[in-house]
């Protein structure tokens, strides 16, 4: 999982990327390609 400062480019990396908020953190999850997982902050 990558830790990113900004999700502007991370959302465009793959068409299946979803932005999810959990426990005051923002995550990007991808069911089809899990290597695109990321967390902000």
C-alpha cells in the first residue's frame, strides 16, 4: 500500500479505483488490481 499526499493522479491510474473513507482516513481500493491500493496522510 502506498501513502500519498494527493489522490489527484491516483484516481486516474486505473478505471476500477474507488475512493473510500474509513476511520478518518481516505483510501483508494481496487478489487481487480490490488497493487493500486493507496492511503492518504
